[in-house]
C-alpha cells in the first residue's frame, strides 16, 4: 500500500510538471518570405496563421472561415490600419476557440473578405494577433524557427540583460531612437516584410519610416546615402542605434504612414535576423531580444553599396553598374 501511494504521488507530480512544460510549435516559412507561419486549429481545421506582433486582432480569410464553420456574430466600425494605408470600415467578427499546440484561446476573430477587404493572403490563412499573443509567455528561437508557449513565466524567461527591450504602448510593443535629427517611436511588426530588388541584389528593409522622418534623414549626408527603386525611396545608413545595439548598414524605406498615429516607424521581420531569440513577458508586457549578431546575410552587400555610392559622389563619377554583382572569374 505504501509503495502504491508513493507511486501514485510520483505520477501526479510528473503529470503536474509536464503540464507546466512549455509547448513547442515549429514555425513555417515560405520560399524567400521570412515571416513566421504558426499552425493553429479552429473547429478541428488546421490552418497556417501569420504570427504578427503588428496586428492587435486575430484575423481569418473568409473562405477558410467558411470551411471551419465560422459565421459572423457581430460587426462594428473599425479604424483599419496597415503599414502602407489607413481607412475606416465595418469589420465582421465570429467568436471561436483558437488552438495552438495544446493551448486554447477564446477570440473574436475578424472575418476578412466577408464584406470588407483588409489583407491579401498568399501563403497563409489568417493572422495571429496580439489579442491572443499578449495573453501568454512565449519565446521564438529565431535560428530554428521554433515557438515555445507557456502560461508560466519561469518556463520561458531564463536570462537577464536583453539586447533590446520593447515596452507596451497603445496595444503594440515599441521602442525609441533618434535618427538624422528625427525622434522615432518604433513598434515591432513581425508581419511586416519590405523586400526590394536592386539590380542583381535582393534586400529587405529593416526599418520603415514616414516620409517626414525620411526627409529629415536625407539631411544627414555625413552618414547616409539615398536610393530610388521603383516607387520607393530608400535610405542606407552607416549604422542604426536601437536600445543597446548598433546595427551597421541599415536599409530604411518610406512605406510607413503613421499607423497608428502614436508611431512614426516600424521595425520589420528582417530586423529580427540579427538575434538568436525573442521572448514575450505576459506579466510585464514586454518583448525582449537576445543574442545580437551585427551582420546578417545582406549586411556585407549593403556595406559595399554604401561605400561605392559615397566614393562616386566624392569623385564626381557616374554611378553605373553599382547594383551589379562583381562577376566571378570566367575561368572558374
């Protein structure tokens, strides 16, 4: 009897520990799209949702909502804001349970493309927003693309002294910096990616700012060069200071349109490539970035382009072929 009681107690203790262990979810990416796709379940249907710290709401594309049996239960006027545009329209929502691993969350999910078109869906079915993500502790291993989730702080927060800290303000996570004489209030948007092709090169901007801020930066001629590519004007800075770190050769574009109005800049998914992992503290309402690496895949190319442009202006030479990669030796 004594052994049986001990055995039962041991099983209960093990069961309790296993429940507290963080749930791990592999995150998907598609081709050159760096953004995180998180598998979720709604009414037994497995869907891929974009993990988006720039969205205050969770959203599902209506064709997928119909397959999952979701019908509109409410509607309201909403100020809809994307990085590139803002407008007011009616949104329609449906109450549903969203499952991530073995965790369940009640949510008022926005039905996109029911009557209002908000977003274009290419490789995913919806958006996992901060209405759910802010409820729990989580960590993303940015090198392995693995999401760990827990309701317990001790299972996620293991280190101190992060490289970058984002505070909570107006339902988003933000930080501050100064660039070219402009004070920037910047929020973190893992759902934002700003790719561009410049000749033989393919880049993604790490920071998007308003036109007003960008024009201020253009005056900082000692540190930056400007590049026009299609409809976009890019600023290539020699470095960008964010919190405790200094990022060399940062590509900045002008696609941000004061959404929401308290912010004038956004850090994109590309910015996260500089770090090993990202942690969310649900109690403190903060996001931390750890394991800073100054160089990512595009850093060296951007550094060479920055140098070529500055040397061209200094010498007064024509900047032909600046975005053409140096050809390899023909004999190789």
